């Protein structure tokens, strides 16, 4: 199953940014196979680059936000936060089935 990633924002979503986001978030589907879709919003406020993401799991949504002076660094930080939250969610499910 291919991971469905929607990217929007108040900046131009170049092919380079789209590829970077998809590569960073591909790790999520390897960690947890029940991801329905991911919605990413990229925006710039003054000089701060903001990346927000929502991961739609089966029956749950996980949301994270990352800010940086560089959009690529904000995307990396967002991917790390989402990966941590998905891992935590997966561990909770495993623990509840024991």
C-alpha cells in the first residue's frame, strides 16, 4: 500500500520539497502499517518556517508542529516528532494487548 501524503501551504511546494517530505515520512509507514493518510501544511510567518503534520491512523489522529529558520530543518524536526508519537501510539496498543 502506498502512503498517501497531502502537502499544502502558503509557500510554493516545489518538487524538491515534495520529494524531501515524502522521503522523510516514508519511515512512518515502515514503523506502523495502519496509517491511512498524512496531511502536511508548510507555511512561513515572518522569518519562521512552520511545518505541521497530521497522521490519520485507524481511529486516531496524531498531530505535531515544528518551527525553524529553515524549511528543510522544520520538516526534519516534524518527521522526528511524528515518528516518536507514532512509535508511542504503537507501543500503547501492544501493551494493551498483553
